C-alpha cells in the first residue's frame, strides 16, 4: 500500500471518528431531552391531579421532544447496532446474501430514503422559519427548531452510513465499523 493511500485511509478514519463522536453527542442530547420531558410529564401529572390544572407548555413541548429524541438518536443507534432487523427473513438466507443485504443494500436504500426524508424536513424547516410558524394555541412555541432535527438527524446518519459503506468496500470485517477509534 502506498503512503498516500495509507494517509487517506487514516484521514477517513479520523473523519469517521469525528462523525461517531458527534453522533454520540447527539444521543446524549436526545437522552437529556428525554429526561427533561419525563420530569416535565411527571410534574404536569402531579399538578393536574393535585391542583386540577396543568402546564400547556409541557404538553406541547413533550410532543415536540419526541422529534428530537428520535432523530438525534438515529446515527448513534446505528453505530451501537441497535437498528431494527427482520431476523426471520435474514436467518433463512445464505451467509453471503445476508452480508450483501446488511452490508450494502440496506445502507444504500437507507441513504436514499434518508436523503428524501431529510430534504422534506429541510424544506419544512425553511418554510416554518420564513413564516415564523408557531403552535396555534398558547403557549406559542416556535416550530422550526423542532422540525430542524429531522434533516440534522438524517444528515448525520447518512454520513455514518457513507463511512460504513466505505469501510465495507475497503474490506473491513463486519463489526469493525463501530470499533475503529
């Protein structure tokens, strides 16, 4: 292997490591949002059942928190191997077909789907930002930051999948893609 190929491989691993760290940070943000939403829901429930009221902002915010939790957790979930698989379909395939599906076809199809979803999310975010869209009732919560996590999460997972595919094409063995730091 030439020096330039070795250097580009090291650079690729460094970029991938940065992306994996960003994905890990995004998972921690999502986990923090989940904890805040859980505490908010408990506080709101206690207030509602003891005093008879409730905080509308908590009701609205926890609905939007789900977007943050799901889309910021996408890439980190993939890196950790926590993505959904259909084992009954895969278990009946020969090993080479299973590896081709999991290693190449699924990531390529996922990149295509995530690109469409991220583009639609970006368009919705830009439209909500330009119109200053808020929730229709009090408290008026600005919507674009919550919708913006859709293209952010999709983009981060696309980067993870691209580096995963590049590693597979370079001959990395299955499982190496989450351990190269």
